[in-house]
C-alpha cells in the first residue's frame, strides 16, 4: 500500500522538465513586468487607464489564444510542436518593448509576448495532465506553478540588481530578458510527449465537457471580472504611497515567494481534500486582501497585504486548472484548459480597463473594492457548486 502511494506521489520527469521551462520563462517575463508601470509612466500620454488597457489586452490575448491552441492541439493530438512554436514566438517578442518610444509599441510588444504564451499554455498544461493521474494531478500542476512563481521571484531580483547595482537602463534590462527566454525554449525541446490513444473522429466537439465544467467556467468569470492586473498593486505601492521602485519590487517579490512556496503543497492538499475547498479559501483571501488594499495608507500594510496576497494564487492557479481537467474527458483536455484560460481573457480586458477607469475617476480604493465584491459573489456561487469529477 505504501509503495502504491509512493508511486502515485512521484513526480514524472516530464513534469520536472516543464517546471524548469516555466522557471526560465517566468524569470524572463518578471524581469520586465514589475518595471513596466515605471517605464510606461515615462512615455508621452501615460495614465492608469493606458496601463490597464495594455495589460488587459496583453492578458486577454494570452487567454483567448490559449482557447484556440487548446482546440488545435486536441485536433492534431500533438502538444509539443505547438508549445515549441509558442515559446519561440515569445522569445522573438521580448526585444520589442525595449525598443518602444510610445504607448502603441509597448502594446505591440506585450501583445506579441502574450500571443506566444497563448499558443503554448494549453498544449503544455495538457502534457502535464496526460502524465499525471487522478491521484496526483494537483501535485503535478502545483509543482509547475511553484517553479513558475519561483521565476517570478528571481525575475524582479535580477531587475533590481541590474537597475541599481549595475545602473542599466530599463531598455537594456528588457533586452536581457531574451536570455532566460532562450533557455526556456531550449528546455522545452527536451520534453517527451506521452501518447494518448483515442479512436474518436477528429471533429470539433464539446461533448466531453460536462455541465459542471461550464458552471465552473461561469463562476471563474464572475471572480475574474474584478481581478484586474497586478500592475495596479505595484502602482499603489510605488506611485500612490511613494514607496519607490526597490520597495515596490520587493513587495512583488514577496508576493511571488509566498506564491511559489504555497503552490506545491496546495496542489497536494487539493488531491486529498478536494479542489473546491481549496479554491473557496483562495477566493476569500483575495477578497480580504483587496479590501485591505483599498484601505491601506502605509508601507507596512502594503508589505503585509502583498505577503497574504501570495497565498491566493497558490491556492487557485494550479488547483483551478486541475479542477477544470477533472470535469472533462481525456479527448478534450486541451480544449477544456484552453476554454478555461479563454474565460479569463474574456473578462481580463474589461476588468483591467474598468479598473483603470475607476482609479482615474474615483481613486484607487474603488478599483480594489470592486475586485473584492466580485470575489465575494464568486465565493458564494462556488459554495453552492457541487461538481462530479470525471474519473479519467
């Protein structure tokens, strides 16, 4: 019995390699992301509305393209090739922001970067789902989230070192993000894609997506309509409370450190206690933290809130994907993961843009209050949701 449990809890080599890919990929992204609000503020015509619009379009692009690439990878049953293309495009896109002299080029660079992410995400996550079992699916996705968020800790740390210790310009730092992106591209080439046997005709079909899956999608959409870009949190610290770039990046690193540390155990616990219970805790933490950001007037509370905020994605990101997979059949896993991500994209533009409008017209507190209320509504909906998982 103990041997059986040990085998089930062992991480597959493919999951470990994909974790390393995610580490390098997010290291590249997060070297630039927390500096983006500062960089945009130096450009002509910059405002919180533009910041929200740029990030909303960028993240929505990633999410919507993920939906399409998920269906394509289900059609061809070839995940790795599509994932490699996505990582390649992301690498090509990295220098574009560095060369930007205005808002439109920044938007183009972020669009290209997130387009590449959209291409790769569903196929990558489906490879993870296919090497996992029902008993360790949360563990596998939790490990990938842990490695991804570890890169999000190292990225800002590298940015601080390069910006302050070596006095490099923002543009130069953005150019250097190409290096870890290339490493991620190289590592994904080593991934072994497992064969999934299916005799079903290759047609576009949503029959493998249960009613519970669609309800889960709606609940997540309600939550994410208030989940605007994290750049607003950084803006609150750096601009409104005048904490400075280093302190603001430090807060963001703390958030990602907590995220990284918590993701793996959260996935393991969700395998034992159920995905829904873990997600409920994550939703309520998000609501409480956003209420806190609305009220925070000192640097001390910003540090505390960023630390607590890191618990939210640790409990929801990997666990949410695992739950989406639980509610589908193997033949449409990539489609399910893609639709799950696309539902985020459909809400991300209005969430971030509306968040920017609220900030501009009524102050930062209104942005955070709106997010907290949306999270509480989603919490209530999820509380009444009793899904039946697909044992496959």
